[in-house]
């Protein structure tokens, strides 16, 4: 009964924003449900390989058609004599997330990592579950298969779930939305930031890109917290998706902590694809990072962003983990933060000319080191910046660990947590009622 209720509300939730593409979601689920049954029946046979290929072509084809067809046509039209009509398809919300879940399920069935689901109703619940449908994380079927069949929600689940949801809403509404305003003030709009980028100072470029990194972290991780918390309320235990990535001491570690479900998806399903012969180790690595960039959006800056990180992962792989660990901690933190901040500048500017101006400013060849406008923006957002930086570190877990050392302190922290949750929820509600700035970044995905 509870599965049926959750399916109904999940489909209503999706239909609220995507009435037409609700049929696409259900149809895609039906195709992959059938594929799972067929792959289990015909595993390690030519017929099974044919069914697997068909399922992958349909999944990747749907994603490519809706998300990348316009981008491909635009770039082909740059070739002299080519004039292809550019498709104007509206991209279904969350198509990247539910497509990747479908792909992971079919491949796991083929590899015999999970038994095929016998009930289409239960499989539809897995794909359509509203807490993570439109904003992730990418949930593996094997992770929640048992809980789909049999789960119960305890008081601890409810308490932890509601607290996690409130934390996620607070990250989004209190921090991320204000960081979005700061980023726009410093760098202009991402899609038309050429004019702003051409007037950037060195301080403005570094400061603006650092604000971008913080904005995306609190926005993305906030939505993940909401999804994980809602899942917990309904009796599902999703894996963590962000684990304080900015405390990393290498770029490899950053990506072990940032959008963990996406990184693990590409690692498990794409890294070892045997299409590069003896050099597949490094060929697979750059294929993964090309796809990671492309997944984030149909634009060249995202591809460059993915390959940019792939290059540093490649360099760190050549250096070796042992040598990377020997790097002094201060030097490691400086190195990683420089790479990460510059990387989020690539992520932000969709215009390649604007991106070129941004890098000129980063290198000190823009409009000088600083100016009156940069100084004013720096001071205007410095407290928001400092507050955001503070909470990229595991401050709250550290407080809880200290509190657990004594019963009195633990009880005091628990009471304070309840009061704080109520205050945060009320504050977020007031901000949402009085603000028009509430961007939904996941429309891109």
C-alpha cells in the first residue's frame, strides 16, 4: 500500500512540472524493466547482448535527443555548406538522473550484480521516487531493492530525516540563493557574461570564481540533503552525495567527495570500457571526464571543465598516491583550491570569449589587480563569503562529536538542535515568501 501511495505522489510531483513528459518517464521505466527481465533470462548469449545494446541505445538516444541534439546541430552548422535545422526540444526535468538509473539497472542485471525486479510497479517506484527524481543523487537499484520490498520508518528515521531536509533547505535558501546574487553582481549572468568578464580585475576574477564554487556546492549539496532526508522519512537510506569536498588535499580526493553518485557511476560503468586497447587506463580516464563535463550541460565550457579536471587527475595518477600524500598540507590545500576555483570559473562562463577574458583576468592581464567596483563588491559580500567557507568544513559534526563525550552536553545539543531546526525552517519560509531569487540549477540536468 505504501509503495502505491509513494508512486502516485511521485508521478503527481513530476506531472506538476512535466505533464507531457510523464509518459516518457513511465515509458522509459517500462522499457528498462522489460530489458532487465530479458537480460536475466538470456545472460551471456548473443540474444542477451542484442537486448542490452537495444536498451542502451534507447536510453542514450533519448538523453542525446532531448539534451544534446541542439548542441550537435549548432556545431555541425559551423561547417561550411552545412545547414541543419536546430531542434528546439524542451528537456524533461531530471532526464539525466532517471536515465542513468535505468542504465545502471540494466548493466547490473547483465553483469548479474542484482536480480531483475519482477514487479513493474516496484521498478517504477525506484525510477520515479520524487525525493531524488529531479535533483539526484543517482541511486543504484541494488542499494534500495530490499527497502522497496520491505521497510519501516522509525522515530529515529523521522527525526534524522526532518533535520536533514531542514539543513538542505537552509543551504539552498539562506546560503546558495544569496551566493547566486553575489556571483551575478561580480561576474554577470553566466550566459551573457562577456561584458562583465572583459572588465574583470584579478581580484574580481578569483573572488567571483570562489563564490561560484561555494554557490554550486551549497545548491547541489542542499538538494542532495533534501533528497536524502525525504528518503529517510519514507524508510529509504540513500548514500551520501557530498562529503565536505573543499577539505580535500588532492583533486582526486575532491572528486571522491563531490557529487559522489555521479563520479561512482562513471567509474563503475565507463572507466573500464575496453575501447582503447593497452592504453585504456588513460583513454578511459579522459573518456570519463569528457562525459562528466558533457553530462553537466550541452556547451563547450562544460566539456572543457571536465577535461580540465581529467588533466589534473591524470597528472596526479602519474605522480602517484604516495608522493601526493607526502606534499605538505598547506601546499596541498593551496594547490587544490587554486585548481578548484579556476575550474568553477570554466563551469560558469558558457561563452568561450567570456571564458578567455576570465582567464586573462585570473592571470593578471585584465583590468588590473583591483579597482573601486571590485573593492566595493568584495566588502559587500565578505561576511557571506566567510560564513559560507566556514560551513564547507565539518563544523557541525565536530560539535556533535564533542557533545557525545558527556550525557549533559549531548542532551543540550539535542535540545538546541530542535530549537535551531524550528528557527531555520521559519526563517527559510519567510525568505521564500519575500524573495524572487530562487534559481533551480537542476533544470540544466
